[in-house]
């Protein structure tokens, strides 16, 4: 299965450790995985201008790093959203990349999704709700949500849990 992981963290630390563990497990199971570091990309928020649904014919009027993400939205069979919790939600960077799928409506081939969240405290409820609403809207099946809170971040137990999760997806 082709899996695209959208890593919304702006730096390489806790969320990236979760993403790397998922990548290892998924590759061991024979999946083809691409990691998109959307947290480090320049992706503006959707303008809601409807250019994509009129003159643009599926193309966004904004020319930015979303052009690196769109091929994955067209090709991946599973989307994994990964983010640190910032003010109880996913990062603005991941939010922008997630919402800009609007240009094509929803990921073209994807039927499955998963969520990886890293935080200091158990304040991830808002991010989980956003993810659930978003994938319901897009018709994707949730394959699981893994959170790493506080000391769980970077722990071998948590990373193994993620590797096994990805192996059995
Ligand atoms: C701007 C900012 C806002 C944050 N807000 C929260 C929060 O609301 N709740 C929480 O538990 N942790 C919060 N944190 C902590 C991060 O979620 C946590 O350190 C996470 O492990 C960082 O992941 P990363 O290393 O991939 O960036 C915040 C961190 C930053 C920088």
C-alpha cells in the first residue's frame, strides 16, 4: 500500500521520532511510504476563493510548497497525519496542508487514515476531534490514533507500539 505521512512538526524531535517508528514498521511490512515534512514547508492557508473549483480545474491559485504535497494526495492509499500539539490542536502548518486538499476535494485514492500526536500533557482532545471530523468528511477509515504524552515521547515502549501498529495496518 502507498502511504503518505504528513509530519506537521516544524523541527526534528518528538513527532519525528513517532514518524520514523511508523516508517520503519510500515516499510518492514512491505508498504511504500513517503514522509512529507509539511511542518517545515511554506504552505499558506486556503483562501476559499474557489479558483480551484472554477477556472483552476483542481489547481490552487497559490503557488507554494503545496505543489510537493499534492502528488501524494493524488496517489496515496493511506494518509497518516502527525503533529505535536500546539495550543491543544495540530500545528498551523499541518492544518494548512490538510485543508488545502480542498483543491481536489479529498485524497484521490486514499481509503484509510491514522493520527500520531506528541504532547506534553493530555491536551489532545481538540486535535483528535479535528482529525475525526476531517476524515469522516473525506470518507477515510480511521486505522488508529497513537498519542505520546510527556515521558512517553521517545520511549522505546511507545516507539515499539508505533512500529507494531504500522506493521499491522
Ligand atoms: C507553541 C507550542 C504550543 C504548545 N502547546 C501545547 C499544548 O497545548 N498542550 C501540550 O500538552 N503541549 C503543548 N506544547 C508542547 C508540545 O506539544 C510537545 O513538546 C511536543 O512533544 C513537541 O513535539 P515536537 O518535538 O515534534 O515539536 C506546545 C509546544 C509549543 C512549541
